[in-house]
C-alpha cells in the first residue's frame, strides 16, 4: 500500500461484507470507538474468513482495499478478549501473505492458468 500508516486495527468479530465505506466507518466509530479519519488502517474479515477489507482515510477521501482468497482462509485471531486488536505493519503484511500471525505458518500457494 502507498499510504502513511499511523496504526493498524483489526476488528476481531466477522462483518457483513455487504457493508462498504459508510457501513465500515460506522463500525469504526461505534463498535471500535476509534476515528475513521485518524490515518489508521481498519481491517475487517467476513464470517467465512476468506475475504478481507481494509478501510482507511487518505486525506482526501476514504479508500477501501479488498482481498478474496480462492482456496484458503485468513488466520483470524479468535481467542482474544478485546474486540479490537492493534497490529504492527509487519503483522498486517504477514496476515495478507497468509501467515497465522500467532504461529507464523503461511497459506499454501495456489496457481491458476485462467479465470474461467
């Protein structure tokens, strides 16, 4: 990502992925008690843990980043007590690369030759 990051916050509970920028910003303010305008990245996962969204404010508007896994699941922290978990930028990179950030094990690589 090409954005200066002040912090990375992971919303631990699954989110309805029909929500877009406005719905996720409401979760940041309400459930996470944080400001969506802070320059932080806010990371959300769906119930199936195969999709991830990252919301951030880039000084002129919101941006939303989306990743869908084809044959794996994100290793999402489940046994934490708090609803919001702060990650380092390195931990976010590991999560996106498929690592279980608590055990450092990656997803298996998937290769396709075409979309359909």
